[in-house]
C-alpha cells in the first residue's frame, strides 16, 4: 500500500509539473498514422481557420549521432517559427542565419554540450527512417547558433531549416 501510495504521489507531482509548464495558447498537432510532421500545405489550411493567430509547420528528423545508442532528432521548421515559438529566446538574426543556410541549425546549450559542438562545427546525424533525396542516410548540419534553452524544454532542442528536408 505504501509503494502504491508513493507511486501515485510521484505521478500526481509529474502531472502537476507538466500542467504548470503547459501553455493554453499553443496547440500541437501530429499525424495520426505514420508521417513525421505537419506538411506546409496543411499548415496553410490550419492558418486559414478563423481565430488562429499563427501557424508553423515542422518535420521531425530522427536519427543518431556517431553511434546508434546516441539518439538525436532535429526539428525542421518553417519561416513562421518565430511567430509561434517566440519564447524560445532565439533572435531574428539567429533565425535568419538558418533561413540563409538551409543546412544550418540552432542548438540549445545542453544539446551543444552533449555533442561537444560549438558555432561553426558540423553536426552529422544518421537517419535510417528518412533518407535524403540522393538516397544517403547521413544529414550534415552546420551549427550556426547556440542559445540558452527556455524552462519548457527539457533536454534541449535542435532546430533546422524545413527546406533542407523538403528538397
């Protein structure tokens, strides 16, 4: 009984922490079956719904770094990202770096520390799930900026240019 009580207290605290960090003005959608994100065409349809203030499309590029045990993913985002994720502390200048170099990424400090990366380094990940147009599994990214992460992101983030995965 004490073990069950302790587990329930832990679950309750976890749910409270998630609810505290959640935002009532932001909603995420994901495909029900398969897929890795919301296509740009669907994002434009959602943006046309009355009451919607901002929409961004993103795609999820899963893979690993150097060893299959080192799981990593890059969120490939479109140019409207700063309208939706304005609280991530990434400046317009940093976003513009990504828009001007489709292979560029913005990393949080924890991800940069985890992979031992600094601005200007190349970050190569292997994705067995999503191949490049040329059939290769390796995706090369250039680290363009490293930013502090907001409290709502546990484990950090890596944002890349949607155009890179789209084309």
